[in-house]
C-alpha cells in the first residue's frame, strides 16, 4: 500500500463531510474523461479545466492546512486559477488567520524554477517602487534599485541607489509600475538618475533569458575593532541549489560559515532584509551553524499539519519524528560549521520583505541564544506557515503546479504567534542619499550593528546623514511582484506526498 492510499484511508476518518463530496463529484464527472475526438476546442478546454479542478480539490482536501474550511460544493466550471482562488480560506487582516500565500501556476516547471531562484527574461536587479530618497517630492514615482544581480548586464551598468524614472520612454507611474519591466523583451532602455551625481541619462540593459540567482549576494570579515571580529553575510533567499539536486548552495553556505569560524569571527551580522523565504531545510542548515549544537534537545522547529494528515503521518511512521526539524551536523557529505560556539552575538538586519523562512530563523534561534540575538531594521512581514509543491509530472492533461499552505511552523518552545511580524529592538530604515553599498560600514543598518557590537560609531557621509530615518513613500517592489512571494516550502523528502 502506498502512503497516499494509506493517507486517504486515515484522513477519510477525519474529513467525513469533504471526502464523500469529492467521491460523488468524481463519479458525476467521470464521463468527462471519455470525450469524443470530435468535440470542439471550447468543450475540450472546459473538460480539461474540470479534470484539473478535481485534482486540485482532491489534494487540497487531503493536505491543505485549512482543509475543513473548503467549500462543500465548489464550482468546477471555473478556470483552474479561478477555481483555486475560490476554494482558499479567506484571510482576516485583524486576526491574521486565513490564507494569503497559497498560489497556483499554469506551468509547474515555471513554479519549480521560481522556487530555486531561476527566472526567465531577468532584468538583473531588485527594486522598491516609490519616491526618490531625499527628494522631498512624493509625487514622482520610480524604481529605487536595492541590489543588482551578479553576472547580468545590469550589474555592469547600474548600482544600488540608482533611480529609474522611465522605461523605454514611458514614465513610471502608480498605474503602470507593475508591468513596465514584466515583459519578455531582450532589452530595456531606462532613464536613470545616478545615485551619487544626481544626473539623469539613458541606460540600455540586456536581459538574461534564463538566470539562476545565487542566494549569497555578498560576505566579508571586518578587521577587528575593540576585540570584536565581525562577519557579514547578505543572504537573499533559501534554496539548496538551482534545481539540479546538488545541494550546492547549502554546501557553499556551510563552507562560508566555516571560513567565518577559522577567520576568528566573534559576532555575526546576517542581512535578511530582502529575504522573502524559501526552503525550510536550507534554513535548518543555516541555523545549525549558528547555535551551539552540544545540547540534549536538538529540535529546531515543529510542523503543525491539518488533523487528518498529522494522524496519518504518526500512524504511518509509528512516531511523531516527521513533525519536527532537528539541528543538522552535515549537508550531504559536508560538515556544517559549529561557528555558533564562538559567537557572542547575532544581529539580523530586517526589512519589510523579511519573511517566511527568514522569520523561521529568527523564531527558531530565540530559544537557543536568547538575548544574544538582536534585530535592526523594520518589522518583518509575518509569515508562520509553509507550503508544498503539487504537480503531475507525466499527465498530458495537467501541467499545472500549485503551492498551497500545508503547515504552520513553531520553534522548539512551540511558539508560532508572529503573524504580525517581529519588531526589531532597534527600528531603523536603510534610506540615505546616496544609498550606501551593502557591506559598507557607512550603510545605516550595518553601521548601527557595528556600533552596538563594538561601541564605535561609524560616521555617515555628510550628504547622507540628514536623510537617515526619513523613508520616502514606497508603494511596492519587485519582491511582491514575484509569483509566490514570501514563500516557505517543504521539500518532498520531508513532506511525503504521493507516489509519482
């Protein structure tokens, strides 16, 4: 008996109202699988949509975290995208209960690529959309570059803090800012105001057809100050690899942290302000290097699934081990550094887009290192739930992929109540004029961390000091335009799905 068969038996005991409805609908619609070859294209499209919708509802009934909230009589005539939205549990802004993160895509291949940091037609930079820092004019809207991506054409022509006011001659506005850079063009001509000179000029960049971003943007070890050696790491998403199953990103991160250890790092500044989440297992590998693993209880986090799936897992495995994540000593055959044994403090730099697996790091570290953990920046996003990828690899009628929420995650103390985000001990925004490079001791958030660690105040440039703490109007970003932004997902080795 496969696990999926076993799961259906167990879950059926719990979801007595939902599964009979599914069975009836499957029987009523079984004739859809016998379409005649002469049917017109419209009928075929409708039939395939119902076929996909039945697959969506069946899996959501078994695995969705809020499966008891699913409608009993969904409208199977809708398109798969609309059907998926129609059965999600609505989110409540006041209670922070409900689903604001599940999503579906017509191509499961595109979905899998996005989770590994692989994109098509990559412009080469991430941005905020809003008024230019320090301009005092909130009516003019543009793109504020927050970082450029290595190996792209943009990385050779643009830099952090540059301000884009037009794309291919069209001014950036509140009405069009989400669409101007979302096409599949091979190049864009941007009107760019230089971060340092304030002068504007046209800059043409070539996009990258297929691009795999590396999660480690930059890292460095600063010279010792007052007996403290600070390591700095900008880590922008959690992924094991680019989809090739080599775990190369996790291994490179483990090696980098070991370099920090041998380099005598006593205090770590972990920059997660642009990190919207990713693979839970990669977050566990990172956390494993940041704590003293010589402890009896090595539990880092607990997963809470829906009742039926929880019971199925416990019965199938004979214990509750599948409901927790433990600190790890190795990733593949590579040792994970024990850097945490020599760290006096860990400072995490946060922002409005620090979410999901990044917040798991914050929440999970607290029981282990307590007051040694400090946050500087803005209140984080507030995502304490995780998802899993569903797709049918060899089904010609169904190429869809969906990423529904299947769990809530807590730390070893079973705390998971951070739907409103984590508020830093030191609230500070990153805006200066000009923006300081990430890793610069004059960049406001990093400068504040260095000050708190060493007691030495890093003077900001005269042109920038008056703008610190004055955030311009921000209306969006490239981060929240991404499909599945703020994701935290479980890999299939941890979340046992169906036998494919």
